């Protein structure tokens, strides 16, 4: 885990146009589906993630494409079970004004917590959307909604949360 965090930080510093961020996962929930039956359960504690995203293509003056990744350094926890993910994603951003922009992300989520790996959890899908407010040229605050999914032996899991992020543009 320390190696992954160190590598993410080293990569983030080596790129000059990207954004390093930390986010808090608030109000986490797990939707568990078996066959046609689905149950949603609140998770006791939220998560803390670190991440980085890099612009790769400017579509227009107001729209751009990005690639990025994040790692939950403190996974969401329910009783003694942890639900942690590493995510690699593509993202599109659209500038609504000088300081406000909307974003959407789509990618793959890889289970990283021992509890999910012990259950042979497979890679799943990541989806997210939100808005970002640029407080300064370097600092931004984002609010979004993120879902990471995985499956284990016929059981589908969707972990959703609100995310509050603080980002720093390099």
C-alpha cells in the first residue's frame, strides 16, 4: 500500500498540468444484489482517497478530456469489514463559468481491501459525476457522487458515496 501511494505521489509531481486531490467519502452505502433481489445498506464510516488526474485533450474552450486514478488510503468500514478500491478512470469536464465546472467519470474499480480480496472480488466499474468550484487558480473544491461496483460468486455489490474533494493544480 505504501508503495502504491508513493508511486501515485511521484507520478503526480512529475506531471506539470495535473491536479492532485484528496477526497472524503461521505454517506457511503452498499447495494447488494443476488439474482433479482436487491438490498441497500448504509456503511458505518466513510473513506479517504488520494488521487491525480491529467488533462489529455482539449475538445473546445469549455470542454476537456482527462485521465486519472485514485486510491482509498482509509477505506469505508462497516463493523470490522473494509471496502476499499483503487480506480483508474477517464473523465470529461465542462466549464459552466470562470469558477464552476461540471464533470463526469467512467472507469474501472479494483478492490484493494483484504476483505474484498479474500472474497475473490472481481474488477468492476466506476462511475461518477459532480461539480468543481475553483477557489483560486491552483485550488479547487469539488462535490460529487461516485459508484464503484464489484462482484463475488453471484453477488453484485455497488458501493456509492458523496465525495467532497480538495484539489491542487500543479
